[in-house]
C-alpha cells in the first residue's frame, strides 16, 4: 500500500510509539485517526497536525467506544485501511511477592488491555475493512500489532505482561490466515527497549543501563525507528502473518 493512500487508526496514538507512528504517517501524506484515553495529548497532537489527523477519546477495551471511533474515522476520511495497535500498559509483579501471591485482578487488567483490547480493535476494524475498495494488489487493509520482546524472553515479574504480549504474537498467524481472503494483512512488531514516556518513568541510570544491554546499537530504540518499520510493513505486501523483533539483538536475562 502506498503511503499517500494510508488512512490509519492508531491506538495509543497520543504517546510514545503510537505518537511517532501518527506523525510519520501524516508527514508522508496519509491520514491518522488517533485513538487513546489521554485526551490532552491526543487533542494537542491532532491540532498540531491539522486536517489529516483526528482524535477520538477511546478505551480499546470498550466495544461501543471503538465502534464510534471507527465510524467517525470512516465519516471523516472515507475509509480506514490501516490499523496500528499500540495502546498498552505495563506493570511488574512477582508470582510470589513479599505481600503474598500475584494479585489476580492486576493480571486480568494487563490481559484485558494489551490482549483483549488489541483483539477488540482488530475484529471491529476488520468488519469495516472487508468492504474497502481493493487496490491493484487486491489489498483492502493492513493491521499491525505491538507485542514486545517480553513475549519471548520475559523477565521475573513479567508474567502478566509477557502472557499478554505472547497472546498478541500468537494470534497474528491465525488472524492473518483468516483475513487473507479479504485482502487484509496482519503483522506484529515486537519492540525491544524504546525511549518513550513508559520508559522515561525509570531513573536515568536505569535507562542507560538498559540501553547498554543492547548489543548494537548500544542504546534505547527511538520511537521514529518503530514508526519507520510500521511504514515498511504497510508498503511491503509480502509481509504477512509474522512477528518482527525490533531490538538491536538484545535477549533479556531473567532479571
Ligand atoms: N517502550 C518500550 O520499550 C516498549 C517495548 C516493548 C513493547 N512496548 C509496547 O508498545 C506499546 C506502546 O508503548 P509506549 O512505550 O509508546 O507507551 P506509552 O505509555 O508512551 O503509550 C501508550 C499509550 O496507550 C494508551 N492507552 C493505555 N491504555 C489504553 C486503553 N485501554 N485504551 C486506549 N489507549 C490506552 C496510553 O494512554 C498511552 O497514550 C505498548 O503496547 C507497549 O507495551 C513498548
């Protein structure tokens, strides 16, 4: 799909990897529907980018809110042919902590937002994408999800986060197989350590120590590098049903 034809719904688009993706798509001549719970940052970004960006306050786990965002996006831009799922949360908690076993509600919450929220957006967007006009390749849409390297080398304390992200990685192939008949591709990116607001909450020493663990380049990833890969995936029609690590060759240790 060519960049100027992109009309993308970007969840988690107010911040970090999602924000960088929104900026890249609009800068390359596409349009972006920013879907996020953070109203202040989302509105400011849409205002800054002008007519090719629209913000909708949306919780990705809420069926009605995702429906409304998609409807508004289709009304404003004519269709949605790309979905980039970046909305996500992270916590750390041990199975056997100092105060007792892992809280079950915090485990469920991570699964609900990261895995069920991603699936909710995929299923509702697919329903609309199936009636898009196909391009010359027969392509009606592209969906790109965000997992994490924690899906494969999760550390101690990441049981919930890793479970949610390996769920995202695991559903990539079956969904891409199913949606192939509609000309919709499904891909997942598994980022390593990226310098985003999620990460900036850590003290500077911890951030640079984590950056140094990455073989090359020996630093944290920059959000625009994630956005670059998103654009490559959108443009390259042969990429389908796969999870791509974007991590400078880091393999995380147990802790
Ligand atoms: N930063 C990293 O190093 C890193 C590494 C691997 C994976 N990831 C994943 O990348 C994605 C983006 O992370 P980021 O680093 O840009 O974080 P971020 O905190 O900067 O952005 C996440 C955005 O998601 C939004 N969000 C959270 N819950 C939501 C919900 N229920 N509905 C709608 N929006 C919601 C937040 O408001 C926020 O704007 C996440 O899925 C994260 O797990 C990040």
